[in-house]
C-alpha cells in the first residue's frame, strides 16, 4: 500500500514539474465561469473556461508583446472542445486571433472528458495598441452552433505608454474636422480627419505615429465610451469615416482622440466638443 501511495505522489510531482498540470485544473464543470452571451449567441450558457494570462490586475510594460491565453469548452460538445475561433478585442477593435485547439491535458483530467484535451487558446498581442493605465480586454469565443460567448480580463499598461494631454512632448495631434464651430448634420455621413506625427521620429519609423484611435463620450475603456474605431493614416494625416445617424441628434458630445507614438510608446490625447444638429 505504501508503495502505491508513494508512486502516486511522485507521479503528481512529475506531472507538475513537466508543466502538464496547472492550477486552472481546479476550475470545475459545469458552470459558465463568467462567460456571457456575445454577438449571435443562442441557447443555454454551457461554457466553462479560464483566462490564464494576463492575470487579472497584472501590470504589462507599454510596447511589450504579451499573451492572452487560457482554455474554454462547451460542456455539451461531443468529440471536441466545441470552440472553433477566439478573438481578443479592445472595445470593438480586434487585436488578434488566437490559436485554438492547443493541448491541455489538465483540462481533460479535471473535467473527466478526454475530448477536452485540446481546449487551449493563445494569442500574442502588443500593448503598443493600448493606452496607458487600466485596460479591459474581451476574449470572444465562437462556436459553430451557438454564436459567440465572451469573458473580460482587466490589467494595467504601465511605463512609457502613458497618456499625456499637454503639448510638452514631441507628439503632434490635431483634429481638423469636426470642431466645436462646425455644423454637423446628423442625417449625413462624414469623415473625421486630422494630423498626427512625432517630431522625434527616425527614418525607419515614418511619421512616428503608428495608431490613431477615436472614442465618443468618454475615454478608452470607460463604461459608456463609444469606440469609433482606428483611423486610416496617410503620411501625417489621418481620417475615419463615421455615421452621425448612429448617435443622438441635437446632443452635445465629446470626442476623444489618441495618437500613439512608435518612437516612445506614449500616447497623446486630444478632446473636441461637438454637437449634432
């Protein structure tokens, strides 16, 4: 008897040492474990999974590449995990598509279902696309028959990627249209446009700004903020098509525009008050 007990203990030690088991094995089935209905979701919530990385509340350096990874299963799936696609989003912006079907023998062991052995997902994402400070990402998992189910993870982007609002920087960002003095007819479509560049740029970095993101009625990541999207850049100019009909008529709005420097990793924020007629 002692021989078998010692053998079992050594087997468990060896499994963890080889990285074949993980604390996430404690996540049990059934249970949604925080996964909620997303676009096109249908049927009952029969999902269980865990986002291993980044850990909630973790601090990630600005400009660093990090991994969004974990595991997810549809507990009603037969013969496989039930997940055919995973996206990582910041607001409405897709930051990356994860590799799915990654080996997770610990999940199979925890669930008692050998078909869940390939339930892992992993996506490499750059924090350079994110503003500094608290950030919330959405992991959106697609199933063939039940649409998209999602879960959020919050962490912090720290370091050189700080968001600045003053002109005490080499970053230059300006909104040309619309401004507070422009008449915006809510029934018309239009183009938001401006300029953005970094005076400290080097030849290999072009204008020195690699991303311009626009939000309405709040800063990036704040509840109630509406993500207008990422602008198209052409040299030091940028533009974004939008549909004012989507938003309240005869209402005061504040536009939040972020320009991200590929030179330093910092972001410059400019705000503009507008009213839709």
